[in-house]
């Protein structure tokens, strides 16, 4: 019999037998005769806020004709003077926006995404766990029962209805052993219908830190227009053709120091075509009726060459590997 430390369950995705997301593990309640999992759900909200960095740059350009972080104290002094503020007053978003409006400047905005955790009122009995597993894409628990479907009052179906590409594209795919495999890509026409899955993994990649490079160049050229004009001249192209790739190529050509950064990315390893009959359930996610290793052998894997970055979603990264997923229901 295997055991898993309690902390290894935390933040694990919990999916019921119908493919509906119950939430993620928040904590455990240990009673004399049972163990209950407390869950939470992540709520993603987008809101528009003032882009303060860009606003400061716009103000510097207007007042001093160049962008330089060293000018920030001078900018604040000018704002205090023109807005008739006390010499020791703190300059924040309100003051910056007020001053920009005084100068009739457009206020630059940006969209920020925030995640909040909202507790799920009803706990889940650990005896409901069917299996637990982990891949580089994250940890997952599959339940034996339609716990979430019943909470939502959804009908329980004894077959998997056909779906269109628009309905399934981007859905998380989980195999029968609770391994997160990747995401659905499209429907394939045939008898029966087919499903193309992007089998994914997580890799650490090194890339150019363009923002750091750009800010470093601006400290020398002072004005973006001056930098773009120089890049266009050296590359023999029109200024309107200068973008991120051209600036990087130009900097590399001149052997300038190129700042780098390492990031963790979701990468597509291959695509896998499987018949509809190998889909167990479709809810919020797609649950397959077989382990991914078996499907790789029986399905129609399509190599995609070097691993390709998936520009789609954010995933929870694992901390430690869980070696005995089948024993989840006997853990405490």
C-alpha cells in the first residue's frame, strides 16, 4: 500500500466522472470515520488599468524630449510644482493621470488579468477518488461519481454526443489514469467521428528579453523615433517596417549585449488522432477511456517536428512527482 503526503494534494485539479471540474484541493478535514477534501475554484477576471510605466514615458517625452528612468525625480518635481502640491507629497497614479490630462495627453491603458480563489461550500469525500496522477502539465484527481454534474443539476448521459470543432477546441484532455495529456484541437470527419489532440509538455526555454533590450537602447538613443530610424537605415528598410524582430536582428548584427530570460512554456510534442469511441466523457474537460500510452500505440500520432510552443493557456506546474496514483483513495 502506498501513501502520499497531504501537501502533494494541494492545488490539484479535481474532475468528476462526467468530466466536470469540481475545483482544486485547498485543504483536508480529518474526521474519526472519513477524510474530506475542501476545494476552491479559480475565478479569472480581466480589468483595464492605467499603464503607469507608459504614462511616465509619455510625460517624459512631452516635458524633456526623451525617456530616461533617471528623469523620474525631475518629473515628479515638475508635477508637484504645476499641480501646486506640497514638496513632500507622494506622486502616484492619481497625480500622474491628473497631470497628463492637464497636458491633454491620452491616458495609456492596459488589461490585467487577476485570479481569485473562491471556496467551494461542499467538501468531497476522499472515498470518491478514483485515481490521481501527474504530468508536466499539472496534477489531477478523477472522481468515481458525477459529483459536480449533480451539483449543477446536469443530465447524466450514457453516451458521448458528437461535438463540433468550435465546441471542443482548446478543451483540456485527461486520460483514464488522470494524466493531463494536452488539449483538443479539432474534430475529424469519419465513421465514427475522430478527435485530434495536441499532446503537450512543459519545457524551460531561453529567449531574448526584448523589454530589457529596448529600454537599454532607449537610454542611449533617448527617443523611440531616433532608434527606429537608425535600425531602418542600417537594415535598409522603411521605418514602418521596424518591429521587435528587426530590432533584435539589428542588435545581434552589431554584437550588442542581448539580455536573455528563461521562461517555462507549454510545448506541443505531437498531435494524436483517436476515434470518438475512445472518449469516455465530455464535460468541462475531455476524459479518455484509455491511458495515453496505450492510445499512442493504437492511435495515429502525427509528429510536429521540433516541439512547438502552444500559445493558449496557463497551466499549473507540478512540484514533485507522484509515483502511486492508484493509491490516492487510501491516503490520509
